[in-house]
C-alpha cells in the first residue's frame, strides 16, 4: 500500500513539533522505600521534529513505543530510552516526551499518626536534540500559608489559605536520582504548614498552631523553596511557581522563579 506520509511536501516548511497528546496508559513508577513500583494512571504527550521533505509523521509509531514502556519500571531518567527509541524510529533530529500522573504517598497525621493516602500531580519530561538529552522532574504540592500582615494587624486571628507550589528540577544523568518523595518533602517544609489527608482534633490543633507560628507570604514560600533548591548539589536547573488562593480576596497571590546553575 502507498505510504502517503512519506510523500514529498513542496511547501518547504520544517515542523518543529508534531505528535500525539493525552494518550492514556498505565505506568509503573519506582518508589523510594519499596521494591514494588506504584501503578498509576498516566497521560503521555510526545512529539518529534519533521523535516520539510516529509508530508507527515507516523502517528502509530508513537503508540507502539509508548505501549512497550507501560510495562517498565520508571524512575526519572529511564524515559530517556523511550524517547531515544521514538526519535530513532521516526528518523527525527529532536523529540519531547512528557508523562503526567498522580503519585500517591501514605502520609501520617502530625499527632495521632493516622495514615491516609495523599495524591500529588507529578511529571517526567524529556527532551532530545542532536543526541543530547535533558530530563525534568516535576510535582505540584498543596500547602497552607498564613498571612504575616494579617497576623500583625489583627487583635484576633489571621487569614490563611491553601497554596499550590509547582516545582520542576533538572539534574545530570550521572548524578544520584532525585526521588519524588524527597522533592515533595522539600517543598512542604517551606510552607507555613503541610496539608494532610486525615486530621483528628489533636492534629487540627497542631496544624493550626504551626501555621500561626510560621506565617509566610507567597514571596516567603517561594524564596525558601529557591534557597533549598540552590543548596541541593544534585539540582542543575529549577523552576518554581507558587500560587496562594487568597481567602479574603477574589484573586490569587502568585510568585515565580527560574534559575540555572550551569
């Protein structure tokens, strides 16, 4: 049968990225403290470059390779081999692969130590260009912030809110891997208080008082995350986005920072 996708295109337009997105598949994610991987529901976005001489890419080949990788244990840089195969299979010069998934961690309440499952949005991202690979690990962490200004000017109480801290970090292949558990814990330590899935009265008292004694603007949280990532010898590049959903305003407070140590 004729392969129309390989027909020559005469419009002389190189396409930078072409591929598929929102491809749903199960993934096996390696956990820090367990030999057994965690099975998660993932969504993949993958693309390659397409030279001007080709009319189209082979969309089915993306699915073929991704289907192979749904049975492999993944920890960060492991997606490099998946993307290398895709780029080679499609005879491309560059390509991108992103896996997004919910990662679950058993979390203890601060006083009663009751355990419940907490879900975090996470991602593995890879980019290849001219044979060079870059990996990015991402997570979005919910936290609590308490407003220092509100606490200072009020005789009783202070307004607090949930905030979402999005962090992406890149590190070298030769370096020790950064576990999702460790990256999430680093972010949580920078807030007024952590968010927990299960709280009894003793726990709620602890959380409320901890936030009260640790007031932070969105700028404070961002700076503390930035400093922690700067201190990490593994992190080479990072991006931090912090959004606090204000409880007394109809808008969010927001701060952002991107840095490279290279």
